[in-house]
C-alpha cells in the first residue's frame, strides 16, 4: 500500500474552511485506491520514514512547508490554494493593521501576519530561516523543489507563474462536491426569496457588504458559518448591522447543509477573492442560482453559468442577487459539476500526479 502524509495548517481542526473539506475528501477517496493518507498537522512530530511521499496544502504558510521538506528529504507535492488577501487587507481591513497594510505588497502582508501569530503565541514558527528569507523567497524555494504542483485551476497556476516566476510542472486538481451527499430533488419547490451564504464569517468573505445589500429587502438571507479566528469584531459588526430578514447559523456539517441548499433559490459569495468557492459548487449542484465574486479563479469553474457581482458595491450585490433569483434552474451547470467537479474526479487526478513522479506502483 502506498502511504502519503498530508500535512496541513496547525489550525486545520479548529478553523475549518474549504481546504478542510478538500483534504478530508481526498484522503477518504484515496483509500478506495489502496493509498493510505494520514492527515498530519504541521506542528506535529512526523515519522517521515513511514511515508512514500508528502502532500502539502496552503502555500501561503510556507514556513511550515519549508521545515518538513528539509527534514523529510522525500518527494513532495503542493496544493497551493493560493488565496490573495491583499485587496481586503490593503483597502478594507480596519484598525492599525489596515493602515499599515496599505503600504505593503501581498507577500509582505503575509510575512507580518505569520510573524505576528508567532509572537502572540497563536502559532508555532516551524522554520527560523523564514525570518530572513521572507514570504516571497520561501515560497519560490518550495515551488522550485516540489515534484508537481496541484492547483485547483489553470488560473491559479497562472497566478503562481506571474507572482513567483514558477516553472514547476503542474496538474490541475479541481475542487469538488460529494455527489452522493448532495442529491438534488427537483420536485421540491424552492423558496424564491431565500438566499444563502455558506462560508466562514470573515472580512475576506465580505458578509458585511452582503448584509448591507439585502438589509430590509424582500429577500431572506441565511448566513451559515462560524466566526473566523481573530475576527470577533468583524462577526459582531455583521450581527449588529443585520436587520430582521437576516439570520445567522453557526458552522454546520456538510450533511446538514443539504436541506438548506435544497430550499434556497440563490447562493451568494461576494468575497474579495475566491479560488473556487466550494460552497458555490455544492449549492449549484443542489439547484441554486449562483452569485459569486468577479475576483479570483471562479470563472474557470462557472463561466457564464454564474452571475458575478462587484464585492465593493452593495448595490451590485443586490442587483445580481435579484437577477439570479429570476433565473430558471440551470441543469447544464449541475451536469457539468457532476461530471467534472466531483471528489472522485479530483482524486483520480491526484493519483495521476503521484504516479507521474513516484514509480512504486505495480
């Protein structure tokens, strides 16, 4: 049996996001192909001798990755999940950090965040070299040494190419949905006024402008998601400005989301950036009309089958939601997701990448 160590951020279990689902689903599906995948936190002690290869996630935390690749000396793969936080950080983040970040580039901002988490005792700095190498140089070193990169889209790889002069081979491994769990019943009538937003409540996801857009309208908005770590003030602001047609529900397991997706007419993610918008894929396969940000990689997944809003404009968000609510059920998008964007397909692509490098299969 092939053995893989999937090494993830230290906050993987306490601050759950799209990467959590990606890792858990990939690990579970790999087992069906006689590949054992152990999920390890980056701050765990790992016996590398047990594994044939390492698979890292989240290139925006490069100090974690650098430590392990130097210790392990094993072939490794990286799913970059390259989220660009800079527009939010530079122009929409509040307080002293917001003022400081306006004068810095994206890599410098992430460097300061990493050092701050370490200084405040909220995370461990795994690689001391990171202090003098910085974010950009550390990422470039990792990308250069990786066996293959596994971005979620060609668009994501092109951003790596543009920002880090990356020339490492890559294979696109798309995000997916659990096609068994998210089974849409077209016979159940949708509520034409019900709008969902399934995401962690944080500045990047831009729930504040979504609430401003739908406050005191004829739409009922349900925001499903936990408060992001270190963003209590943002979460509280969302609740404070919300009117009676806005409802909040804490993080729900995926199986409990099914009934909400089934009933809602529209799902909206007006984020400042999205690599995919995993909940948008889930909602689309459940017959929701999709409203998503125009910033990031989402167009590669949704093309003309989604409605795109300007996250900076509550009026744009409202207009786009209103337009999406009037659209008929998009069966072609659902079929596209079922055939191209399942976790089964993602796992097959992952195995193809492993096989391309590791010659230990019979």
